[in-house]
């Protein structure tokens, strides 16, 4: 980073300037409501796929509690770590202006919260609207330690730059792992990528149509009423899996992504990568009945290592007009055409179609750049114990790392 162009200001003058800024531009900050949550991180037994697994979760729930704030609010989350692992919580996508210490990055912005210790995250959620997520940022624990972070506009739902929906539903796509997530992390550090998730989930449920016991299951059920519009706040909380999501007989209108409004566009397939969030409108305009929503896990092209085929499903169920109950039980559910799991063009076009909505409450993207950076991202390896040379690629002598301009981060020993 360069300090070129930044005037040198004596410390006292700089402090005065900051206070002045808060008093003039900070009116909403000064009066901002504080949203408070307590997150108890602990291990609980959960049964999925006919098997009991010890999982690390917040407040005993999978997915964890949804946080709802109004843009401009302050958020205060007290994390009580009753798990045997070091933990941090990252507020994925929150810009953390003037609060980067609350970003939840272990060994960079904070020491991890040790077992039987507490930590409080405090920060403002300002200048962003839509859906984000929170998740753990130590090892692979984000597979089960995650939840929605919903930021509503300060002038209410009628100020959405799209038709006001009748209902809003968070929908979290994820992976279910039978194996111990701490072991999974150790295996990956050793360069062993042979572990696979057990199944995929929608809102923590494995989905149908059949579970391991052979019983027909609906999985996550979205109850709808003819003519109503639903805002699905889609979140991909999986460790590795990119999904295609379809609902038989229905289309999506994409209206926001990663808490940014986009120019609305219509599609029958959503592509969503890990850590990504997408807000979509679905109108219940199909003949009343039962429709499957299906999420298919994408595969990288061969000759990359191929995963088993994974999908999960939920149902869209039309409420009967006469008595408000679910009707049409004896009508077979409609199944969508599944996209091919090797179809990479659909995700390319889905994401290529996303363009930012120019919005009166958002600053415009600057078109002039003062400096240009050339950044390469890559995977590589470093030798254990600071050795200058070692065996690579799957050897215990080296550790797999991600690198930026060929420089990797190494945890302090
Ligand atoms: Cu994250």
C-alpha cells in the first residue's frame, strides 16, 4: 500500500477530524439501534441418513439462528464457546468499515475464541441491503456453524427496488458430513482431498424423495398460495459444492446478490457457489399442486477428481383455497428437468447476466482507478517445520496452502 497523496496530519488534528465526521455524517450511527444475539457454540448429536453424528452448532440448531437487522443498525453478538475447538465467526460479506477487528479471521484480526471462553463481536451494518451469511472461520467448521444474516432497508420492504413480496424465506443449501470436521481439515492440510460429504441439505434437511430408511420424505417444504410472490433468500453454506437449483414449473427473478441489488432477470436455473447469496422472487403462478425443488451439486470437468453424484430436494406445496390446508395429496409431484452436473456454461451465463442496479441509496462505482494491481491466486505447498525443501504433492513433509502472488499465510506456531 502507498501513502502517496495522503496529507500528513498531526495526531491531534486527525482525531478531531474523526470526531467531526461522526457528529456530522454519523447521525444514523449515533442513533443506531443495537441488535444483540448470544451464540452458544456446542456439540450436539444429530441424526441424518440413519446415523447419529456429533456436530458443532450454534444454539443447538442447524442451520444456526438467522440474524435480522435494519441497514444502519449496530450488531452485537456474544459468542460463548462451549465446544472443544477454537472458533471464530466471520460475517461473510459485511464490509466492516472502521471495524475490521470484528471480521472473525483467526490469527489475522483476532485470536480464535478458545474452548470455554467468550468473545463479543460489535460492528455496524451500513450501506448494504439484502442477504449475507455468518459462519465459522476455523478449519471446516463452517459446514455446520452457519446461518443467515438478513439486512432490511431502513425504509421498510416497500422501498425494495422490486415488487414487494408477500413472504420472505431464507433457504440455506449445505453439505452434511458424517465424518469429523476437524479430521477433514487435517486431511486437507496434508494434501488428501479424497473425503466426500455424505449428502446435500436444504435448511439442514437431507430432502427426498426417499431417505435411507426408504420412507418417502418431502424435505424442506415451501407452502405457497396461488398468485402470491415469495422472496427466497438463497445462501450456499457448503464447504465446496456449487449448486444448480430448479423448481419444477416455476421461474426465478434474480433481484440481489451478496447484499447488492442487481438488474432483475428471469431464469429457470439458479447457480450458487459456496459463500454466495442470491435473492430471488418466485411467483406461485403454476396450476395448484406439488412441485419438487432440486439442488444438484456441480462437478469440475474431467480429468479432475470426480465426486459421487449429489442432489437434494424439497417441495413447493400449493395451499388449497377452500380450507387453507395442503391439498392435492394424491397428485404426483412435478419433477424439474435436472441440469447436467458437468454443465459449466449455465453457471457462466447465470453469473455473467448479473449487473449492478444503479440505486439511489448506493454510491456509484468509481470509473477512474488511481492504481492498478496484478494479483495471482493459486494453490501451492510449503514445507513443514520451515524446511527449505521437501517432498510435495500428498507427502506429509509439505502442507497444502493457497497463495496470493506466490505468498501464502502461515499460522503462527
Ligand atoms: Cu466466509
